[in-house]
């Protein structure tokens, strides 16, 4: 490499360990790790992995619930120049096996609760399994740290070197492994620190799971900026206790979670004077919920919208916009705001021509927070990366003031509780069930989850009655639980257009 060396994601934890060693970096309900302690553990994990033969460019998968060890593993991979592959812990066995094979993972970290699942998958390239909690793998995480030493590893990496492969969906056909480069991760984190207004924060909490780009992003933002990240699963009472403890400056919550915290019986006892802001995303905030939240928490609110895995943050509705909304411009609460820092955004038609204000077009963006492409899928990559623009399929229109309003999705993706679901993978499973001749899956509004899956099927099995529960059990063996249809609708035939394509928009209306 040339004499010029870029800053690396791996440098963040090392820098804070050197300059502010005693500052808290990660906290749970049970313990806190300072930056010095965190960096020491990361070094031992990295050298331990190096001793196991993990080197630059190797793939290290994680199939685990959230923990400080999960974040340590991401940072250890960054120090080695290895590629981490975070997997959704809700995956069923066939999905997990497929993603491990596709990713080329040779090392797998996992939570103890998934031991049986890990032992049942057949992945020829997988060399080492490491359990975070016990010795149910080839070795435990503690044993890995014991093998390592607290020494810095200095692997030179380039801006376009891949750091992470994040899968958009565990699917029975072709899963898409989104490749995140050093450039992308650094830009997403810098964007998050600035747009989330983190520069004055000493602590932050996000419930987004660490396998999600959102969860990783908030954790890495804390490591980069030098503030404490709280690592706990979402529970309304626990989160309320932390928010009212005077130990949190900011939180990211989806509107449903804000509603749950507001409904908690201990609300009156909490002191929110330290809380600076609440960011939300994944769903719009109703005016009534926002008013209740502002009256209670007395802090600033932000709506963050993005194409997560593939293109990071895209738009922000800031605190000043929320204040305007409460002063009589309530329509702004239905908006996803305006483009974020470093984002060039257009609304275009099918042929990438700009559409005028008021007309619905597809959101396309160009920024340093864009993926390098889909792993080993040049055709799929070429469909969404067009002349440097990312086409994610989100449709929106713009008002005369430049505020954007979502108008659905070009494809039929379903978003349930922040999880992206692609209908085709569910349809494939349903069509393999005896007697189901046709299947079409749509998302339908749901108060709790935003959207849930509804399956429309044509069924005929020798006069027998359609057994909804049997189909659910069958689906759950092949799909993550959140993808299993919540509702079924039985038809003699499905509505189609002249060319024979099923009309999902008609099904949604039913």
C-alpha cells in the first residue's frame, strides 16, 4: 500500500482507550465496561481469533442475541480485517444453513440457547464454533480470550475493503448479502452522530438488535464518538427505569415502544430531566402520541428514515420540524423529512427521469453510505445500483417546501415490527404444502407491528378442510416466526391481470 493510510473503524476503540480510558463504553443492567477494558477484551478476542487461523478477508458469522461480547466480536473482526456476518437469530434451520454456506463463514459465534440448532446444520466450510456463554461450541468465548493477548493488531485496510456482509432476508431462494465497506460504515456512523445529534451525548440506547444495521450503527456510533451505549433487550419497564435514571441522554425507539413506555405504571416515578432527545423510525408518529410523549419526556424528537442495509440513512425530520407540527402544521408528522447530510436524493419515474413536486416517484440516492453490492449477485446489484444511484423501491412525493411523504413500495416488501419480509419466500413455502395450488402474500396494517403477513391461498385437497394451524406449523419449521402468516384467506381463484399476474393490490383491499 502507499504511504497514505486511511483511518479505520478499528482505530475508534483504541483511540478512546488511549485518551479517555476510564470513560464508560458499554453498559448492561449488571456491569459497565470502560473503553480501556473494552479495548483490552477486543485485542484478546482478535489475537485469539488470529491464533485460530482467522485472517484478513475471512468471514466470521454471529448467530446470537445482543450482548457486549457481540460488539467486542465486531470490533475484533475490524482489527483483523476479517468480515463479520451478523445473522438474524430468529432464522429457522434451513435458512441458517443456507446463509452460512452462502456467506462462506469459517468461524461462527453463537448464543448458548441455539446450541441444538448450530449442531444440526451441515456447513462443510465451517471450521470453528464459539459459544458466548458456555463450552457448547468448540470453545467458549472466555477460552478464546484466555488464548489471546492484549496487543494491538495493525492490519492496513482500504476504503473499499469489505467489513460486513449483512443479509437483507433469510430466503429459501437467493438471499442477498449486502456488502458494507470501510467507507460505507464510517460514513453511516458519522451521519448517525451528526443527524442523531449525538455530539453532546454521554450515553445512548437503541433496542434495534445488533444483527440489524440499525443496532450495529448505534453501537459503532458510541464507539466512534466515545459515549456509553446501553446494551439491553427492550422491556418497557427496564427502558423506562433507565430513561428516568438520569443516566441516559438519548434513545431510539419505534412509536409502538414509546406508547408502551408511556403506558407503564411506573411512569409517574421517573425523572426525565437528563433526556435530550428521542429518535424514532420504522413507522410514522401519530399527532396524539407525539403530544403525549412531548408532555411526558419534555425533550426533542427526530424521525430517521433510511434504506438501512443497502444505503443507510436517507432523510431526517428534525426537532424543529416536530415543533412546527405541534404549532399547527400537523401534516409534517406524516413526513419523513428532507435528505440527510451527504445524501443526494431524487424522486424518479421508471426510466430514472425526475418527477415534479406532488407526483409520486421512486426515492433514489447517491452517497458514501451506499453498499458495494450484493455478494456474488452482479445481476441483482445492477438492478438497484444504476449509474451510481441506489434504487430501493420506496415511493414518495415531495411538497412545495421540500418535505417528503412515503407512498408505499415499488416492490411488495412487508415491514413487520421493523423486520423486512419478502413475500416470495413465504409463497414458496406455502406452495410446497400439500393441497395449496396458489399462494399470494401481502402485508396488511396492524396496530402493534405496523404490518403483518396475510396469505391468500387456493386450496383443494380431496374435499378436506383447510387446516390453518397445520400450515402455520409447517411454515414455522421452514421460516422465521415473524414471517409466518398471521392471517389466511381462502379463495376459489386469485384475481389476475390480462397477462396472468396476480393483482396484489386487489388482495390488499379485501
